[in-house]
C-alpha cells in the first residue's frame, strides 16, 4: 500500500498508462531542488558554472579559446565557435547571456552570437534592443525561419535568459519521421511555443533536415562580437513515471 493510504484502488485504468485514476501506487515525482537565482537545479547537468571551459572544445579542433572571467565566458573573436564535449538530445536548456554594453554596429552586426542546438539549429543571440534587423534574425529567432513572438530584449550589457525545451528530430534512415520541436522563453517570456523548425539553420537559403544522430553537442557562435554567457545547464527530458 502507498504511504498513508493515499489514492484509490476502485477507479478506472487510465488510457496509455498502467495506472488507475488517482492511483496511489503510481511512482511519485522525483523530488529535486529548484534553482536558486543564478544556479542550476539539483538534477541538472551543468555545462558551465562560471569557472572554466573543461566541458567545451573548439569546433575547429583543440581546446575552447574563449575567455573566462568573473563567472562568465566571453567570445574571443577569431577563435571560432565552441561546443560541448557531451552530446545530448531532448532537453530543457537554460543559459544566460549579455550583449556588449558598448554598442557597436547595427542590424546583424550588433552583439551577434547564437545557440546551436545539436550544433545545427540556431536560436539567435543578438542585441535587438532598439536595433531593427530582418525579423527572422531577431534576438531569439529560430534563425532564418521564425521570428520571436515578441521582442523581449533587455538593454545591452544586462544579463538575459533563454529557457529552451528541445525535442530532437527523428529519422528513419534518410527519412525524417518527426521534425524537431522547440519552445523558447526569452527573459521568461514565451517567444516560440512548440514550434517545429523547418530544418537545420542556414543563411540566405531555406533550412533543410539532413539525417543525424539523436544526440549532438550544444554549440555557441563566435560571430566576432564580445557576447558573454553564464550559468549553462540542461536536464534530459524524461517521460511520465520515469525513474
Ligand atoms: Mg547568430
């Protein structure tokens, strides 16, 4: 019997689950510690805690060449994109970023970086505070495909958050059987709600899906601007009643 005799044993069985309605013997949701401000929750995989880039590598090979100071990493222009050594798939991803406080350039030339899920699908990082650009390249756009539902930018130099719920595309051989699906919150505001990218990110052409494994690295873009990142973690997405 469940502790304290909770639940019912005379109710109908739920469709799709081996449990009754209000079943007291159904597995209890695992207890976790939710994140303190600026910290990861207790069950997260921490990819960057502000101290070093051990979890990262340069996409062009060798160690990640970005600068780490005062609890954040900053693009070192010319060192190229960096990516996690770990590959993962469906996840809840959190990261914080800041565009340079000193405003320089305009449109795509102001505070440009990017968050590439699985190294292929870009959620744009850009300073679009009072900086118009093509809408599908705005801050938090699914680059080249979907503008954000709203522009929720903070001022350059201020820390901003992305919370991303990512479901990887699925392939059967060369055939796409399920597109990717992404929900994005920018500074706590929903800017994509269960949106299906039309393919991998590309520039000036329509994105396409090409078969790839169900896991991939998280990649951050060196677009030549001094963009900062901190507090990067993810939690694998699990189904109901998972151990
Ligand atoms: Mg970019």
